[in-house]
C-alpha cells in the first residue's frame, strides 16, 4: 500500500503550528502516559516524533514508525523506523505496547483491520494497544463541511474489543493568523470562525489488550 502524501512533510512551519495548537493542554499525551507501560512501545504513524519524544522516559523507550521520510526528524533523540501500519517491520510479540494518534489508516475512511491485526502480532499478549482519534460534537469538527467524516466510529472500535475514554481538550492558537491558515487548510474557505484562538476538541482514547495473534 502506498504512502498518502501529507502536508507536514513539505511545510514544516505549518505542521509546527498544528502540533503546538492541537491538544495544547497536553491531555491526550497525559492520558497515553497513564495507560502505556514501561518497556518498549511502538508509535505507529509517528509524524515528526512530537508525541514519541514526550512519552519516552528512563523506563519507557518509544520507537516512532513513520512511512513518510519527509516527516521524520532525525535530530530528535529517537530510534526511527520506516514502514506502514499494515506491514510492521517487527517480530511477533517484540513490543510491550503500541499506540497511534490521529493516523489516516485507523480512521473512518480507511479499513483499520489490517493495521489492527499487525498490532496484535507485534504487541506481546496482553500488552496495551491504544488508538487516538476525533470524537466530534465539538467546535473544531463543527467547522468541517462533513463533521462525521473527521470522527471515529465508536461502534467499530467497540466491536473490536476497545474501550473508549473521552478526553475534553482544545485547539489553542498563538495568533488569529495561525488559526486562519491552518483551519483554512483543513476546512476550505476562511470564515470569521477560522480566526478564533481557542476551539473545544473532543478526543477518544480507544484501548484494549493485545490478543497476541500471529
């Protein structure tokens, strides 16, 4: 399966605006920190390593896996892997946990099943699998022409055995121009709502134990 082009690989400045604004209070990272164990943890679709770096600690080594070479930041103190969610370049049962944040291959518009089977394969039996995605019913997704297209399908994740923890957070921008530029990229023609410095944002943290399937 080919890699979908992502604007962050070619426009680092705009991607940095997104990373600074999205979940500015850090509640998603704090929630992941609580559920992820010590040991070796895989970040699938890690982008520029922002989350992986913040979840790494003296007893937890987070390995970022990112298919787009232009997104990887070798300057971060991380051990990078290239590869796709559907074909993880790791042995069976070789990591203690894995997570993915806002990745296209676990979204409503994609078939997450191949990626989930790979997570079950590489995460040891009983290890944590965590997926972060939008839940909607907030000011951020209300800006989209089709809000449902941006949100997770909780029924799918429930069928797959996941529990959902709701995280109430925000998009917070440093300036109206930053907000307008990023939100226009996301949602199209700029409106007065695109210059708001803060937008409510509901996120789902879907978690379950790995089945260890091979």
